[in-house]
C-alpha cells in the first residue's frame, strides 16, 4: 500500500474514533471553538503573508471567542514579536504558559526575550571548551598537511591553506570536507582571507597573490618575483580591510605592501631591523579600526601602523614569544603564538589573556593560525599534530538556539516551505546551518529530503525602501533630493527594486517597487510638502513593505535630521528598532543637518548608519552595503505526506535544529489547502 494512502487511512480512523468535542474543546463549547478557529485560520493567512499586525487582529478575535485557545495565543505572541512589539509578545507568552504550563517552546521564547535585554556585548569568552577536533589524516582526501592559515566565508565554511601541497581545502560548518582548490602552481600556499565572495591566497613560492571565488575558480592574480613595488620575495600573511584593500606581508623583503581590490600597488612600509617599526621575520597581518597589526615572529612583537604606513607602536609582553598568525574579533586581535598558544589582546583596554590549554591538560603544540566567527566560536590550526580545533564559548553550552517561524508557503502544495529566523539566545543570527542540522516531524511522521538552499541559490538582488521627509522644513532642500536618491538609483540592477515612501503629517507611496530610475526620480521631484512629521509611521511602513521581500533589504531615509513631539507617537523608536532587527533590515539615514539623537540611535541599533551630505564616499557605499548583506534567513522546503483529501485540516509541524552542541526546537503548522 502506498505510504501516502496509509497515512490518509490512519487520519480518517482517528477522526472517526475520537469524538469531535474532545478534539476541539475541553468544555464542549464546540460552536465557540469553531468560530474561534475560523478567525485563527484568517489570521494564519495574514501571518504567512508576513502582515503581522493584521494577523494580530484575527488572533485577538479568536481569543475573544475562546480564551483558552493555546495555538491562537501562541501565534498572537509570535505576531507581536515579529511586528516589533516585544513587550506585548512577552505578555501573551505569559498568558500562554498559564494555558499550557509544559510548553517548552513558549518557555524558551520567554527566556530569550528576557535575556536579550541583558545579553553581553562583543567581548570574547573568558573560557572555551573543545567542540570538535578534526585531524588532517582523518579527512582522507580532504586532508590539510602542514596547514598554515585559515579563514571563514559568510556561510561559515572553513578554508585552509597547506604549505606543503598546492591546494586549499574547504570544510563545511559541520566539519565535512566539501571541496579542494588546486591552482596550477608548485606549492607553498600561505596566507588566506575572505572578503565579499572573494578569497585572496598568497603563493609563497610563486611570489604572487591569487583571487578565487568560493567555488575555487581563479578570478585574478597579481605580483611577481623581486624587490620592486608590487613584487614579492616569499609573501606570507595577508588580509583585507573594510574597503577591500589587501595588505600582504612580503617576508623576504621585510615589509608590508598595500594593494587595491584589483591588485594595484598603493604603498609599502617596514624594513629589516630590530628597532621600532622594523622587522626580523614578519609573518602575519590583520586590520582593525584603521590600524595594521603585523606579527614579527623572530622579533617577539606585534608592530602597529596606520593605514598609510606610519609606524604607531609595538605590542610586547611576556606571552608574545613566537607570534605567527593574527586575526581580529570585535576590538580584539587574536595572536597564534607558536610557543605560547593563543593570545587575545584587547586594543581598547590594552588587556591580554592567554588561552593555551583545555580539558584534561590538553595543550597547543604549535599554534600557527586562528579565526573567530560572529558567534564567538574559535578555530585554531595546530601544525605539529596537523589538527584543526573548534572551540565553543562555555556560555554557549547552557543556551539554546531560538527557532522562529516567520511564514509558511503552501502555494505549491504538496511542497511546503517554512521561512525561519534562527538566533542565539543573545538575539544574534546563527549562520551556517545545512539540511543535516535540521529534523522535521509532521503529525508524528518524520520528514526526509529537506532542502535548505533556496535563498542561498537565488541570484543576489536587493530591495530598497526609500523614505523622504516631505515636512515644510524640507522644502528648502527639494532640489537636493534627486541627487541623494541617485546614489542608490544609478547603481541599481534590473533584478533590484525600490519603493518610494513620502511623509509629513500623512504617509503615502510615491512609487511602488520598481527598478526604473526615471519613474522613481519623477516621483522624487514632486513638491508635496506640508506640516507634520509622522516619522515612526513612515519607517514602520517602509519596513513592512520590505519584510516579505526575498532578497537583501534596506531602508534609505532622507531627512533634515529633525523630529517633533509626535514623530514617534504611534510607533516608538524601540518598536522600529525591534521590528528592523527581527528581520535583519538596516536603516540608513541621510541627514542634511545634524541629526537628532533618536535618529542616530535608530540607525546604529539596526545596523545602518547616519550619513551627512559631505560624506560622498559613504553615500556611494549605501547601495553596496545593502546589496552585499549576508542572508540570515532560512527556508526549509520539503514534500508533505498529506493528500488533497486532507483539505482544511491543521498539520502540526515540529522543527528541531542541532549545531555545534546547541539545540533548538519550535512548533508550527499550516492548514492543508
């Protein structure tokens, strides 16, 4: 008997044997529950369209009919949270716990909301525990003998260079080898770094630097043998800065050279010697806060320069003995010292801590490189045993991942797609999960063949919500608006789109999502000015338009920088920030005059920035900043066992995730169409 038919028979038997009243209601209020369920069904439609405030109204109607309807209460809480109303979400969760005290999901969400307000900043952990160890020999054909450097891409894939073999090994976040890059060179690959889809790799023996994409294709090369500008004698460590410039340690020439993103020489600095600003054996390099940090292995120091090659200072202490690899995390530089282990130096406080052992007196034998991801997990290469170690901050062992369903798409039923955000307890997104990290159970039946690469495989594009302040004070700057808008419009591709929203006392759409520069500029040039500044309503409307968009998203807000007493009467700055952060949408504010501190906080709190008209380079970067955002959302796609004969039935779905010792669980579902 076919599996789907068997499930259909089981479901029919269940509904024949169990009385309807016991299914729908504990007190026999069958009619009220049916009315409540109909409101709930309508609310689910809005929820799945990501119109969360509209969903709220129907879930509230459902609860008015049947206050003990747990699922409606749960979805009301979810809708509030996804709409930015954190306090209302917490209130509804506490009511849900009273209905169903054993709800693990509700308790986890309460803990998460309460914890976020007290979550620590970007300081590195004071204690690490071993999460995984990967031996080169155990990886077989994906082995990495004499590994010398490491980097991560946006998906947390790991890239290792091997000095004794001309290849780069790519390992997924779960420790599984997935690719090997074999450039046609003699060997001696050294430094490696990642920037916006591009890997730069130093060829020590060939005196060159190669550019790869993340699939291993060579897309560029620069350098030659020699001591002239742009030439190398044994290039070792290298790093990108935030503009895409590359700093390369030219070890044999005892200097560091800086190049643009295409490999054109910009400047060089440093020379052989034992005095300040000189090198005995330079090896690694990192860039942080407009400073260049260079490890001098034989000189037992870190030499610090500014981005123009001017010497600043040397960092020396008793732990720094044989520094080689160097990486950054927050305000910290992390030094892989061949003798001492890992040295973590905070550049703001000038404090240093040593991480050299773990567990039952396990120690590094010869640490040569490290990197730390956005969640604080640390990866270290120990070259003596050819090992890659992954360490977890100890606090991660006592926290769960938060799985948050944002929508369910059943338009192509029996294909079902769950759109989700997955965050740590601190509210930061968890990246790098693949299909084997997930487990889905639908009505007690396990789901196989889960597909997770829907968003990853989509061509990169961006949607923008451009919001223009049309209050009376802005009338004087009308002729500048087209100039501001063009910093985005001139760069847009045909698969991008932009919506124009205007506001004063009212809020209205000037142009729906479109890629046409001409149409948008025509709308920008309209002189619709009046009194009032409904700033909060306009920002909320812009975010609401962007939430359902399946691409990179960002708000560009053009204003004179002022607000009035009623600007955030309906939607507070906290609601705006929570709404934007729930959906990973930054707000960039172009402020003609000095901005009000409320606007500064909104921009900073959403990952955006306030930019003044004189900052031309920053204005030019707005488009790229948004289009190049990391994709934080997940989509789980699978084929359900349900048949069309189940139309109208609610399918319970449990989603579980496990990643590097952390676990998360969430319940949801959908009505069979």
